[in-house]
C-alpha cells in the first residue's frame, strides 16, 4: 500500500511570498528578495510550494522551488524546505513536480549551481540523479564568521538529463 505524501503541491502565488521570502532568508546566506520571486511569478516561470497535509495545518508553505526554462533548457534557481520538515521527502516531491512540468515542455536538460560547502544540497542533487559538470571558481561571496574573514567560495554546476516520454 502506498503511503500518503506528507505534503501537497500547488503553483506558487503572490500570497505565498511572505512565507517563502521568510524561509529563503532563514535558509540562505545570500537570499532572494521578494522582487526576485515576484518577477519569476510574473514571467510565469515554474514555481511551486509544498503545503503540509497534517490535520489542522493552514496554507502556509513548508517548502518551495523556483526554476526558469526556455529553448529546451532549464535552471533550478532556488529550492528550500523549512528546517523542521527536512529529510521527509519534500524537496524530492517538489523536484519530481518540476521534472514532470519540464518534460511536458520538452525540456531536455536541467542545470543548477550550488555552493561547494552546501553538503545537504549536494547530497540531495546527487541522490536525485544530477552530475557535476563544472566549477565556477570563487563564484559566491562567503560572509564572515567568528572564525573566518569574509571570502569567496566555488560554485558547483550540476546537470540532469530529462527523459522524454
Ligand atoms: C537541500 C534541501 C532542499 C533538501 O530538502 P529535503 O526536503 O530535506 O530533502 P528530501 O527529504 O527530499 O531528501 C531526498 C534525498 O536527498 C538526500 N539528502 C537530503 N538532504 C540531505 C543531507 N542533508 N545530506 C545528505 N543527503 C541528503 C538523501 O538521499 C535524501 O533521501 P533520504 O532522506 O531517504 O536519505 C534542504 O536541505 C534545504 O532546504 N536546504 C537549505 C536550502 C538549500 O541549500 N537549497 C539548495 C540550494 S542550491
């Protein structure tokens, strides 16, 4: 018997942006601002949110994803899951939804970039069939920490081929 997914997905709406921007700010060192999310929505780029299926939960997103696509190629621009909800398959569901949408648009390749230090995301992408295809040296700014001065870090470029049905 199949288990019920922990979340349901729907396209991102402007009304989601307060929560999505708050999550993005919590999850990323250099987060997207509201305007960037708005522009993606205005351009009707792929953008999804995950809503909890738990009883008494409201419509507050616990995960989200934004991509851009065109000319047979797509980029996964940002993806995040609330820290309390991570490791329960939510990002996997969001990615599967994106892949279905891109396949219907005849997209053949999906690219993304990730900080070299982001082990969780790299683990996720490798588990989901992405392979590393390049490195952008010193691509990201790395904010100062109590132990280290501000610096730069590499961006790793990953790609996944999409099969067409
Ligand atoms: C990366 C991220 C989106 C993954 O979301 P998630 O919902 O926890 O991922 P899932 O539960 O769908 O994980 C699916 C599989 O990916 C891999 N994976 C996920 N998180 C991992 C981690 N921290 N370390 C290693 N592998 C991981 C595992 O194989 C996992 O399957 P398993 O739990 O059965 O072992 C989440 O960690 C996050 O929001 N990180 C902060 C934002 C971010 O860095 N986004 C990516 C920017 S490029």
